[in-house]
């Protein structure tokens, strides 16, 4: 398929002695997964001298966040790792023990250790700790393709980022994650005649301006607001967007499911729903209606800490809008009730009738692209049946073909059900970013025989446990693809166009391609080069990188994207009308959940980390704690080395209400100790009324690259690590293996410091 760029500038040109390259952004450094447009200005020595936003990009239109504006500081930072390195396993935690090696030496060492461990223990003795994709897709296909293991593991407890929403959508819609229609698929965006500006957007558990999360361009929401869109915001904090909303439902953390059920009940009981859509395209409506009726607004208000009248009014406003859409995010995943919340959220989308409608909530269809499970077809059934956690959480493991984190941690600690001996970190800094009970992860990793780290920086996780360090390139230094929503909801496709080279850094795709060719050459016979590998992983060979790179951004409004796919047969792979579910409809009564032993209807259960459950600890730890909110400076644990980012957000922050602060003699800017019965850490207090009285909200992902990297300090990994207060394990994970209480915990805050080794 040939594409033509008609947005203004070509993909590359010469200007004032500089070579200008148009490209898209991704991680690393941190940005995902929008693919914002950039222009790189490179001098004759091959050095990046300037970065600008690309006004030709049809979605971001020249706007950039601070993370992209500081790219030069990342690329040429003196602490960046530029060459492969190794050290003896006995020197783990010794920052001075690393020695530079060649790429061939690194590959040969990895290949040798791989064969030794597989010969003795089998391929599932290898785990790959996977995080956010460093290219335009997720990291999880690479372990299968390279090592022949099915144990790709997101060590985030309950895989509580994107995974719950995707399984909920697969179970209820038979499609990928739905999101608000932002017109990103059309060249004229909001002015395309096929598009309709939403009258109301229900914004729930998402900070789009700070994070651009899940493929959504946050500032596109501002453009819609300028065109008349009104907001209903559900957030425990008063954010900039919440302050601009018609209704802000400032609920207690972790009570979202109660609110969502109550809103469904209002719509149904007051007849504020699309009866034609419900009759023709949903399954189990009567049972669903009966279940949500158990959560009237009066009961939900008591649980959520708001008034029943707020629930009635906000629901009516949303239900009467034409069209309306839902924008939901990470906050919907990071609670044990995540799957039940997802059921209720999809109910809210469906009852309006604006599911997959112009200006509504779009749904990914059968034309999804990207081979996210490359290699799994080559793994034996015996190996697949040994996937870690499959026996306990078959829904999660079978759907994603991944391993499960709590079982992987147990296997490392105990050798049960079998030992884990080797690991690779791919887009993961588990000890300070996403691993609950991080000291357990630290100790368990030290028990493995061989660990490999891939990153731009020497992180605490790599410094503590790895034997080989492979340096990653930034997105300025590599060719690759950008697929917002990971290709599930096809609005546009972008290119990473390589503009410079720094040191000997390589992309994760280059690294995994070379390792795959060495370890399983027969699997890669049809992947002769990087271009083909990009096409396979990003687009399942439906597009060619060479074409995408010259177009820079290809919008799918005329080839893949369409509205009302369920009416035309484009929602199902067999071409029949309806949804790709067992019933062919939106399953409000979720038969897939029933198959896996879960309640097929939504229900609210208080978190096992809530005061409602931990009654005996309420007096000692009276504050409700929520963690992990996004900020403008950082992407998870990345960026703490960059001066401008640290100037913007210099210290880890815990936000506490003025009345709670006064009761504890805490003043704004003071160091404080956050503690519960699991652990403690220290942060600076921000005394602010943006959080409710009785709750605290803490940053995540904090470490201090300026501190000593040697054990036990590890760049201050234990100083301000809020995950030290978070539990992991089956008790704190949803029944299907999805959802965990990162957003719902308890704590007390006192003046003082805990030191660097809390």
C-alpha cells in the first residue's frame, strides 16, 4: 500500500546547514502511547542541536510536553549507559565492578547462559520482566520469540495497568480497549463531516494532560472543550480538568465500582438509556439492571463520600448528552475491584447507544494490527501449560499468554512450582516503580543465576541484580513504529525515524532480533532484516515501515477505521454482524467471567486494604492512601537525572489536606514519614485542599540517581519508595488475576525522615 504525505513538509529535508527529520515520540525516554510529532535538527557532525514540535502532525499539531523538550538532556547526559557491560554475579550491587564488552561478547554470553539454564531446567526457568513498550507496542512478545518461554511477566501486582480494561473489553465487547473518539483518524480531525463533537465526556481515573495515557492526546480534550464539550470528572483529587468540569465526583479511592453501579441504576430506573440499542445489541440487560439496582445512589454516596444528589445530577447530565463518551484510565485498573468496575463502565458506555458512534466511545475491531504474540505459536503446548500462574489465574494467563507476577515471585523465593533461574528486564524498573513489596523482589532476583538489563540508565533494579547491561537507544536513535492504543483501536500509525546514533546503543527490536536469530534461527527465517521485524511486530506485515516512515503519520479514516463496526461485520473476524462475543452482543451479563468462575455481573467489594476491612488498623493508620498519580515531569521512574525535570518536580511529594496536616503539626514542604504495617518511606508534604480530608496521595517511581549506586543505598531506592507500603499476593489481587490496591491503601503520616535505607 502506497502512502502520500500531504500534510506539509516531507519526512526529511535540509535547512540552514542542518538535516531536519520528522518523526514520532515513544519510550524511551518516557512517553506513551500517543506518538507525538517532533522535528529533529541535526548538524553535520551528526549531533542533535534542536527539537521542535511538528506542526504537520495531524493530532499533536506542534505541541510537546516537557519530556520531549528535554530530549537533548537525556540523549547526551553523562550518566547514560552507551556500551554493553558485564560483571561477575558475585559483584551484584557493586557499581564499580562493571566492565565494557562488545555486542558480540554480550550476545555470546547471553546465548551461552540461555543454553546452560534451559538444558538443566527447561525454558520456563526464564522470566522476562516486562513493562511499557519501548517501541510502539508492548514488550511481552519478545521473550517468547527470543527465549521460547511463556513466562513474560508484568511484575505490577494484578497486572494493574491496561490489562484489566483489555480483558473486560474482550469479555464484554469482543474488541480492544474503547476510548473517547478524538477524531484522530481523520485528516481534518474535528472538522471531518463524519465526526461529531461530544456534548459530554465522562472522565474517570485518568490524568490525560499529564500523561497522554493509553493512546489519548490529552490536549485534544482541551480542543473539544473549546468546541463545547462538557466534562463529568471522577477523581479523588481536584485537578485542573476537575475544576473545569460541570460535575466533579470526588470519591474516596477504591470506591469507583459503587459509583459506576449507581450511575447505571439511575440511567435504567429513570429510562435515560437507548432502549433500541439495548434491545438489539446487549445481552443480559435484565440481570444487569437487577444487579445495579442493589447499589442505589443513596448507598453509593455513603460508600464514596459524596452526596446522592451529586450522583443523580451528574448521571442525568451524562445520560442526556448527544453524543456522550467515556475516557477511562489507569485509576480504573489499580484496585482489586477492577474487573467489576470495568463491567459497570462498559455498561455506562453501552446504555447511551453511543458505543462506536461518531463522537462516542470507539471500539477496536477485527482489523487490529501488530503481532503481539509472535513466537507463542512456536512454543510447545507442554511449555505453555507450565506458564507461571496458569493454574491459579487461567483467565489472565490464557488471554495474554503471559506469566503472573505473584506466582513468579513465589517461584523465585521457594522454587515452587518450579525454579526460576534467569531473567531479562525489558522496560522495567521493578524495585522502585511497579513492584509492590519491592524488597521481596530485590531479594528474589539476587537468588537467580543470570539476569540481563536493558535500559538507558543504570537503574537501582539493574544495579542490584543484573550481570549484563545492554544500552538502549532513545526513539531519536532508532527506526520503528508507533501504534496508539497498541494497535487495538486503529486511529493512526506513526513512524520512529532514526536521526542520530549515540555510542553503541540499540533499540529493543534490534537486540531481540539478533538474540532471536542466534538462539532460535529457525524461527526467524522469514525475518531477514530489521525492517521486516518492525513490520511483523508493529503491523503483522499489513504495512511496510519504509512507506510509513515517509508519511510519518498515516491516519486510518479511509482504510481501517469505521464507525458502527458491529452493524457492518467489521467488528468480527468472521464478517458477521454483531460483537466478537459468545452471544454476538455486548455482554452486560459477562459469560466469559462466568466461565472462569467469576461473578458475571458487577458487584462492589471494599478493598482488602481499606478501613472497611482493616478495622483494627483504622486508628493507627487513619488516612486513606492513593498512589501513582501522573505528573508533568516524569514518566514513571524515568527522568530523575534531568535538571529541568527535577527543577519542575524536585522531590517526591505526598499531598495531605490542611486540616489533617494541622492535626499532625505538619507544614508545607517538610519531610514526613508515610507508614503502615507493611512498610514506610519519606516524602515532602504538600499541604493542599485538592485532596479530601482523611486521605493522602503519594508520588511513585522515586529514586535518586545523584546518590551512591552501591548496595545498600542503590541510588536511594528505599528512601522514598511508596511501594514499600503496598502488598502483593493473591489476597490483594482480583479473582481473575487482575487489579490490585495501588489506589486504595491506608497509612499514617508524621513529621520526620526515615533515612536512605527505610
